[in-house]
C-alpha cells in the first residue's frame, strides 16, 4: 500500500479560536505523520491558485479576503489513504451539519468559517503542497510509530 500526502490549512478562524494544538493532536493521535509545518500569510496570488476551482463562485472574493486576513497554519501529513482519512477527521463543509466527532462537527457552526482545509484528492494535495511549501520544507523521515501504527504487510 502506498503512503501518500495531504495538505491541511488551519484557517484564520482556527488560529483565532486557539485550535492549532487540538487539530495537530487529533492527527497525531490517529497515527498520521507530520512532514511539513509553517505559518503563512497567504497572498492574493497564492489564494487564486489555491481556490482556482471556485473562481466563478459568488463567495470567491470573500473567501480570499478571509483567508488572507490573518496567517494560516499550513501542514502536510503522510499516511496510507491519508486524503480520505483526513477529510473524515475534518468533517463536511458546513460546521453545524458536520458529524459530531469530526473537527468541524465538534468546533464549528459556519460554512465560511469552517476552521480547516483538507485536500480533496491526491493530485490536489500535490498542487496545494507546492503552493505553500518549497521542496526542501517537506521532510520525509522514519517515524518510531511506523511499525506500531501499521502491520508489516500494509507498509
Ligand atoms: P473548503 O471546503 O475548505 O474550501 C472552499 C471554501 O469556501 C469552504 O471550505 C468554505 O470555507 C468556503 N465556502 C464554501 N461555500 C461557501 C459559501 N456559500 N459562502 C462562503 N464561503 C463558502
């Protein structure tokens, strides 16, 4: 089975709400491996690229100004099937309908202020990681957890 990567952003509302540690902790406890982490002021250019699929939506301008209003915390996480695993931990877009137990379900009420972004596919993850991280900022390593989180036949 292949280890893959996904991009996560803790959005400005997540930073303001003091949820950085809680969010990192949830991914760590799940058994995912953190391979990149930094705070970023997202520029309009970065956000236009990041949210290219939403460029014709009515909320595009609001979304970009919200995402550029404060630093975000960008991360890359690694694991088997990490894209769908992280999306499940994050929950559906609208906080007040998101499943209890998910990050949005436990901490959010809003659609725009939904705390966190998670890549929706492996190709999006690669594209998104390249927007916020230089190649040498994404650090692969052997984790002591690798042999405990996964059975040998899975790795
Ligand atoms: P996410 O799914 O991470 O990526 C697109 C973001 O656009 C979404 O989270 C919300 O933050 C935001 N969004 C989606 N729909 C709306 C909407 N109708 N109005 C404002 N923001 C939205």
